[in-house]
C-alpha cells in the first residue's frame, strides 16, 4: 500500500493511509458549492460495483500490479495462493465438494484491498486519458465523477461502462444515478434516460446536488438511535461509563456526515433529552444543555460535537485560503438576510455564527471575545479550547433567562468544576443536582405533586435552594463558612447562591490577551562561537502551576553541546505562545526550535529529549511527508534526529537507556 500510494491521485481514497470516505463526499460537496456560488455548471454520476471483490478478474489485476512494479516475489506467492485456494458451499449443514475459481479475491484478505486499489488506479488513468475534463472519485467499489456539464458526464459514464465490461465487473444499476447543479443540465440527463437525483446518501454522508437544503440522511440516524436511550437506562454500568459511551459511540454514530448539512436546534434538543433519560438524570427542572455542555464537558453535547466535527473537516479538507475567502465573501457579505445554503462552507459559517464567531479575511475569524483566530493554521489545542469556551458561553447565555440562573453568563465553568472529578461518586451526584437546576426543594415540588405546603421540612421556614444551602439552621454543621459569610453569599446572584456556579476572575481576560502577545522565539538563536560537525541539541519544557487550568504558564529551552563535548551552550529559550499553556507544548516548542536550527545551519543534528510523546508525534511525520525514516520504538530513552542536506531529511533512532549523552550531562533519562 505504501508503494502504490504515490501513484494514486488525490481523488482515489479507498484503502490508502490517511484517506477515508469523507474525502469523497466532502470533496464533491465542496465542488458543488463552488459551482453554485460561481453560478456555473457541474454534473456527475455515482455507480456501485456488484460484489466487487468476488467479481474482480484475477489475471488482469495481477498484470496491473506487475505493471505498477509490485515486488515479483509477492506476486508469485500471491498468485499461487489464489490459484490453489478452494471453496466449499454449505447448505443445511451439508458441505459440498471443493471448488476452484479464476475470478475474485477473498474478502478479509489484506492483499485483496491491494487488488481493488489496482483496479481503481487503472480506472482513474483510463478515464483521465479519454476525458481530461472529468474527475473520477473512488472509494473501494464506490465510483463517482464530476464533469463540467451533463454531456461530458454521460460520455464519461459510457466510457466507464465499457471499461467495466472489458474487466467483466458488473455495475449495480439500482444504486447508480446521475446529478447536476443546474436544472437545464438535469433535464439533459433525464433525456438521456439517466436516473437523476437532487440529494442522496453517499458513503455515509449526505450529498445535496441542488440549492434545496436537505438533511434526511442525518435525521434518519437521529431516529435510529432512539432505542439506545432505553438500553442505556437499563444498563448497570456506572454513570461515568455511560457518559463515555455517549462521547465514544452514540454521537459519532448518529452525527456522521453532519459537517455538510444544516441541522435545526430542535433535533439536538431531542438528542439531549434522550441522552439524559439514558443517564438517569431526567428529573424535573434538569437542564439537558447545562448538564451535558457545562457539567460533563462540551464533547458530551451533540451540538458541540457537530460544531467540532465541522471545524475539523474544514481543516482537513480545505483546499486553499483563496477558496475560503471567496466562499465566505459570497456567503457573508452578498446576502442581506442570511438563508442557509447547502455546502460545507455554508454549514461552517452558520455554526460559527451560533457561537458569535464572524469571518474577517482569508481563513481568519473574530471569536466571541473579539480576538483574531486563524481557523486553519491555529494550533488545534487552542482552537478547541476557544471553541469550547464560546460554546459554553452560548449555553450560559441561554440559561441566564431562567429565574434561578440569572447572571449565569458571567460564570466560569472550569473554575466551578475544578477538582470535582476527584470527589466520591455520591458527592458528584449531589453536586450535579445542584448545578443542573434539578428541583428538590418544597417551593419547586409543589409544581410536581400539587402540594400546597412550601415550608422547609427541617426548620419550617419558606423553602428554597438558597435557604437550604446558606440559611437553614438544620445544616449549620455542614457549612464551612461563618454565618456572616453565608448571609453574604445568599445575597449574591441566583446562579451563585442557588446553584453554586463560580464567577469568572476579572484578571482572566487581560491575562489571556497578554498570552496572545508573547512573541514566537523558536527561530531566534544565540549563535555559539563554534559548533561540532554533528550538533547535539538537548530540549526541555516546564510549566508554572501545571494543575491550574486558568493560570498555567509554560516555558521551553534548547542547549547544544560545545566542541569540547563537556560544556553546553544555551541556544534558544522562551515562553510558549498562545492561550494553551502546557508542559507538553513547551517540550514540542523546544523540539521545533531545535529542528529550525538544523535547517538554518545545514548540519546533522542529534535531538535529545526526555519526553516520550514528543518522539511519538515526530514519528508520525514520516507517513505523512516522507521526510523522515523512523525505526520502531524500544525502551524509553532519548531521540536521535539526523538531519542533513536539502531537502531536510531526518532519521529517528531510538537508543537504549544505558546510552549516555556526550559530556557530563546528568540527565535522568
């Protein structure tokens, strides 16, 4: 697969590393949206091969792989295994005689996906040579195309049919159809006796081929997930595991493809209500949005999951800055009243508007705090943190309209939830009841059971949450504050006195603005008077107050060995730039600075680090760029980077722990 990957065009996605089905339907939806905004024409078709692996002819496929220069040893062993393979049919517990065949590749065999890829590579080249204006998109046995007009699309479809006939591969006519973004072109397709659709489910996503906004594929998944809530409620699993099931299973399965379709808030409200029923937290007064978005974290909320998936898909599949700028201008400025239009960019802009983010230029946006953020090039940790804060502020603003949640828009969620995960399960449950608005006092229960008495059952005074927390004499021994302090807290905003939410520190926003002003010093080096032929760089990162989510401050540094191999020279250091301040980012920034130094001096460099995750992340670069060659990891130790020549090529080597750095460095690792 690694050998064939460089030969595959960008629109061939099946079975290739780093590719998935979304590359097809998201890419085609981008092309459709650009055509509609340009008032141009775009047509295409979708075909599905019948039992592709069972129908692929062996002899042509093996010849294809030979032409593609697959190793002859592999070809010989593979071909021999296919010809000697025998199958037996089983009917009513009776097994028939062994049969051999000359067609098909066994499903489940790792080499069979290579056969399918070889077929697709030849199909791409075959169609490109005969119809240069047509683009073929493929994901295993799902073949699609985009063409400038209906006539070119029909011709390309006929050519592909002839190719399939020669290959003796059948096409499923019931799953095949054509489409066009222009009404006149759709009429041309229908005149050619082509099945034409305005929208359809495509590889799990929802494709929209006209200006009509539809979302049936995703809404059907919303309906299919409803039985899950009953099973989740009957489950004997702990509460924490049920929450993890929401994040890991429920939302990814029902929100697949949501990045390219518009969804109303009502759909997500129903999902939240069902999720709380499954968690057993659906008592009267409970706010599903507060419970899932604020208490359990935003990833437990389906609407934030949709927002985060939309932004992630944009970062992964966005073509160029010019494409983003053009689409945003057309969607943001040219329409006096915003009407949702189909397309990934329209969905992205609509969902960012929900959290008070607005487009400025290129890929830059203004966030909810009127701070500039580059949506595509911003570090993903900072992007997720700022989106999380924006989403939680939206939920807080909506909740502030409730009587006992007045002032909620000025509260700070991380400060309120700090340290709660270390509490016992019973204390966590009690805290959730207080924070999410559940009714448990007499003044609220009268609306549930029709009871007229609203007095506290412990002291006889008028009951309320403020009374229970701060004024009731029966709970004096449970309070850790003085009577004067309790009276002062009871007079604060209802969201503080009744529910226990903590206000945001007034110095937080100025602190974050100062973090954004920190300069990038990864390329500012204190050049040593002399260096060795091979530069030995030692990196480290640290963090002040690492356990405080709001006030962490990370630093980094790089030193290199001098020619005497006994002393060190401080090469570069600084404070980590941006709002996300962690020791890990300090380690990564230091390693990045050392690599920039290697590029600048043009010498081989050995990078020593005591952070295993830094090595793991650097080792992922080879598969994506081909610039590195990483050996398998062994025991925890140092990382060696050998960089030389142009282009910048690096080899990662994992050494044994007993290997000591040069000189007298007393490193622990």
